[in-house]
C-alpha cells in the first residue's frame, strides 16, 4: 500500500505500463474508492481547465469533501489551490490524487500551482504522477528529503526470466 503523504513519480515511455501499474497498485491496496484520477488532456495549455479537472476528480471520490468549481473569467489559480488545500485538510481518511500524462501539461501557471500543492499537501494526501518525460516541476526538495518515490522505465522493464514466465 502507498504510505500516507507520499509523492510517487512514474516516468517512462508510452506503453511502459505506468497507468496499469498505478491502477493495479491502488486496487490491491483497496484505495480505489479514495482515488481521484485526473488525466491531462493532450497539449493542455489552459490552467483553469486543468484545475477544474483536478477538482472534478477529487469531488468524485468517496471522501466527498472537495466541491466542484465552475469556470470563471478571472481565474486565480493560487486562490483555487489554497481553497483545494483547505478542503483536503478537512478529509479524515487517506486520499490519493493521480495526475496521469503530466507531460501533456504545457501551462507554466498550472505547473507552478501544482508545485504549491505538492509542497503543501496535507498529511492524508498521496500524490501520484505519471509522465513520459521528466516533469517540469521542482522535485529536488522531495528527493533530498527522501519524500519522493521514483519509478523509471528500467524499473518497469521485464527481465528475460519474467518475460519467459509471462
């Protein structure tokens, strides 16, 4: 099972099994009901659209403490992330947020606010990121503090013996 308040990065090429690995892991840990799955759309440049999808995913979990938000002309991402952090602090059970295909997020603002969420995530939130390329996030502090679990292509590759057994 994933430890509480962890950040997991699964970074590998297309077809490596990133999404399948996380789905299997979360199912085996019995966390499917507490998992919010936000898939980044191809070439996503709209920070508001990205954050609306994160809110929608979190609102659909068993925790139910995160309310959906609607689009606004004067979208203020930092305030939205602050609201999200406040909502997440009121959740008592463990919660997992998966952001799938993070390499598709092309909005510097959305990435900056995602860094804020990562840095200030509440103790009950585990964050899992999948990407085909090294994400444009400052994860160095997490690496130095041993708070980042990284799974790379070499970790997902079958050995000759495993391939033969399959």
